[in-house]
C-alpha cells in the first residue's frame, strides 16, 4: 500500500521583534512606540502646559507695564461760566487721549485753581486750555454790568451764581417805578434770569458793586435801558 505524506507549511518562528521575524519592526514609529499606540509622555504634557501659562502671565505683565494713559484734570462738579475754579472743583483722572486733544496735566492743578472758566461745564468733563480765560459769550447772549448798592444783592455773590434781575423800587417812588421804562420792549419788565460772570467793587466812596451778568441779549438791552440803581439781584438757590 502506498503512503502519501503531505507537507504542511511551517508557521514562522516568533522572533523578538514580532511574527514577521524582524527585530526592528517596532522601531518604525518615533520614540520606539508601536504605530497607533495611545501612550503619552506625561512630563512633556506638563512642560507644555507650564509654557502656555508662563506666556499668558508674561503677556499680562507686559501689557500692564506699557500704559500710555496720562493723568489729567477733570471737573469734580459742574461749573458755570465765569466761575473761578477751586481745588474742590477739580479731580485727577487717567485717560488715553488722542493726539490733538488739549488736556491739562494733573501736575498743574495748583496753577489752574483760581482761573476763570469761559463756558459752563458738567461734572466729569475733561478740562482744556480753551475752556479757561475770559467769558465766552455764546450767540444770543450778552453780558451787562449792573451797579448795585448795599442791600440790592447778596454780599457773598460770586461768579457762576445764578440770579434773577428784578426792577427795584426807588425810595419815594410809586408802584409804577417797578415797571420797565415806557420805551422798553414788550415783556421786558423782568425778572430776567442770568449768570454772574464777575463781581468787582467800583470804589469805597460810592459803596456800590459792579456785577457782570450774562443773560439773553434782549433782556440785557432792557436792563441797560434802566436808570442806575434800579436793578436788584436775587440769588437762585440750588443753581
């Protein structure tokens, strides 16, 4: 009887590198890792996180140190045209103003205090050089000088005060003396609201004070047409 022997294929011998007999198979990937492996290097991750944090902190420090803002003067409370500034009217703020904006450095506070404002300004407004100096009379307004004697105006009247100009009755005059002259414009009998821009004592001998008041131009003409000593000033509270 004839016997047949079938030769089966031999399984490759397992080597140190894997079933394909190549000892360098696992070295094909960087770092000696098997391709597709999920193992991560913990020290490398920590170093990367620390570098990110360090960069963020460094950027914040540099941004804080590069501060282009300047300390300038602003108004701590509203001021009225003609008012003389005091240190209580001013405060220091830090701003980054654009070029061309004429702000006033905070270091000049002592020089600015005592100066007159040319316009009325609200609290918080940045102070500029153009807003200091002689009164800037806007269109439709005028400044009239009123000579008042003792008792015709509050003794502590100062620039910036809001007042009412009323026709004062002269001694021995009848009630009609409280009205405006016959040639005055209709409706010009007062009282006229205005803002004091300056107060100056004319002379000791005359015992009178000259008060400059800014008011509507029509009212200013009516006041100027009245005889001297016919105007009294009433301080408006809360102005």
